[in-house]
């Protein structure tokens, strides 16, 4: 890892964001080069490697199937992680397992 970048774990550890890691904990030590507000699943495929995608509550519900697509697209471009609104319903086990398998941190924020 390049020492010039902070990791997802370090950013979360600053305590600036009330959060819950929903899956992909193995990827928490990925470097973060930029934090990008994201408004659609299709944007994810165009993000730079080592970006941390942040979705507004109206743009991604992690308990829906779209979260799986975002995880797959994020993995393919080398995202450092995905932050979205903490879900009101339980996150499907398949989504958590996909995040774990791809080691893409899926983080719910309050």
C-alpha cells in the first residue's frame, strides 16, 4: 500500500460518520484516492480506481438488487468502497456475501 493515501478503515476510524460495515470487511485496508458523490449505478463503472463512492438515500437502497450491480461494477473498476444510507430493511444475505467475496466494503451510514 502507498503511504500517501488513507484507507477506508482509517477514514471510518476518524469518527466523522456514524456507520455500519454491511459486508466486504476484507477490503477495509484499500487505499482511497478520492471520495466521489455518486447518483446512479451506471456512474460507478466510470469511476477511477481507488475511489470511494458515496450514494445519497434516494440513489441506492442497499437492500435492493441494485446494490449487487453496484458491487460488481465497483469491483470491476477497483473501487475502494461504497457508502450508502443505512437500510430500513435487512440487507439480503446474498448482497453481504457478494461484498465479502469481492472484498468491496459496503458501508451503511446514518
